[in-house]
C-alpha cells in the first residue's frame, strides 16, 4: 500500500510534488478577445481600487505595486490591449533600444540619473516665491532661468531666495517617485 502511494506521488507533475519552486513555473496569462477590450477599458474607470488590484493579480500573475489608482489604471489598460492585440514587434523594441542608446550613449550612469528622477530636458519647473512665479527650464546638462544657465537646482534656489536651499525640495521634486 505504501508502494502504491509512492508510485502515485512520483507520477504527479514536479510542481505538485513540491520539488520545483513556484517561481520556476511560467505564469499563464489570460487571452483577451479584441471585442472585449473597449468594455474592459471603460470598466477600469469605475472599478474600485480593490478591484483594480485583483485585476492586476489576474493579468500580471503578480502582486500589484503600492502605487496610486491612476498608475494601476494606465498599466492595466496597456496590458489589456497588449494581451488582446499583441505587444510591440521585435523591430519596434530594437528601435526603441537604439533610440535609448543614442540618448545616453550607453552610459549606465546617465541611465541611473534618469531613473532616480531627474526631469527630462525641456521640462519646465514652476515655483512661486513671495508672490512671484519663477519658471525654470531643465536642460540636458543643467537648468536655465531668466536666460542664464545653472548647474544645479540648489544654486538656482539660492539665486531666487537669497538663502541656501535644497533645490529638489524648493521645487517640490524631493520625495516624488519618478521625478517631476
């Protein structure tokens, strides 16, 4: 009798027997018919945050990140369309990768700076100080204010206020995920 139980156990798939860690099993993603896309995208707008998180678990086969509702909605909307219509073609992915290489020259340090929240070149930072609105333009290698280049936001904040400030704090960028 013990021998039969052992034989049955040996015939079960490895994942059921517990010998393969759950992470090694490839997740199965749901197929979404293209005709359902519009209805599902509309439903995202009125779904509760709990419902959005459950949809995330179903569609991504992972726990949802601790981000806000608009983030969950936008990522779910993209993923629904991706599952229904297909993702980016390999040629498109290669082109995007090449454009990224052109942007930072393959320099990993520059990639980390952008990933840490440095605003993209061309972004305008607006700060009101003592009733005056100050507009700063982000450049590729610094900042511009009133036609003058500045190397740091702290130098800019000091110019505006006359005292030392952390520039990221002064312009409201410190503590934000993903930058401006």
